[in-house]
């Protein structure tokens, strides 16, 4: 199977699996991450075949939906790529990216091994911030049954992936525990540049949200 066929088969497979998903990890998230990753990958002169495959498969079996199992994503991707006859070098690169890509808490470093990994991680993180990021964060909070906000529950700074995964705080806390931190964790210079505008928009959103929270109106 040639590269074009591998990509189109993978796209079809992921689309069928994630289309209509309601927690913000749907096909359109994959579609955006793929496009952003290809753009960043071009700038960084990354191997675009690896970038595109990893972007397409990065949420194929997310730990968030499998009791925190961090191996299920790479294992599922490996099985799929093996079935398509993709060589081991590419498969290993893609699976490493899928394993390492996730955010794991404010005080946990998440280094990527390759340029391709840097690019896919930046693309995934860009989709977690800005207007899309806000929408996805509240969709996920709703899916998990979380409060929008609770002034009595302060944000936490997680120092392990375990404690981060267990956190049940209100959705607004997620901005302080992850989203506001992403801008300074971009790997690539174009990723950093794209993050600026999205970051400012989120700051404005949270400021306005908190202003409206108490229902007090100043005329
Ligand atoms: Ni993702």
C-alpha cells in the first residue's frame, strides 16, 4: 500500500470511529489537529507522513476514556498500522508520539523525542486553547458532570499524571491548571506565535465570566 492509500484508509477509519463524539474529542478535533500539524510540520521541515499519521491517530483510544490506561492509544495505533503493512520505523515513531503527546499536569514535563512529536503536540495543544479550546473544555466538563465554576474550589497544581487524571474540579479551574500554561509550553516558534492570540482570547473570556458570576450589575 502506498503512503497516500495508508493515509486515506487511516482517515476513513478514524472518521468512522470518532464522528459524532460529544466530548470535544470528535473527528473535527482530529481534522483541525491534522491541518495545524501539517502547517507546523512544513515550517519545521518534519517528516509529514509521520506527522499526518500521528495526528490522525493521536486520540484513537484516549486514556481519558479507558480508565487512565496510557498504553491503550499506542497499542491500538500499532495494531492498525501493522494491519496496513506500515514499516516498523514509522510505526514506532507514530506510537511514541501518541504515548507522549498528552498534557500530564502543571508540574509534569512532557518532552517529545522528535521534531514530528513537537509538531503534533503543539497542534493538539493549539486546539485546546482559544475559542475552540473554551468550547471543548466546557463540552468535556459537561461530559464528566463537572461544575462550571465554584469559587470555593481553588485550582490545583498537579505534580503527577495520576493526581491530574483524578482531578474533578470545576471547568474554570482547568484554565489555570492547563489552558493558561500551554502558551509557554509550545515546542515550535510558529506554534508559539499561533498560541498568542488564542491565549489572549481565553484570558478575556475568563475575566468576563468571573465578572458575570455573582449576578451583580454595575450601571
Ligand atoms: Ni487531541
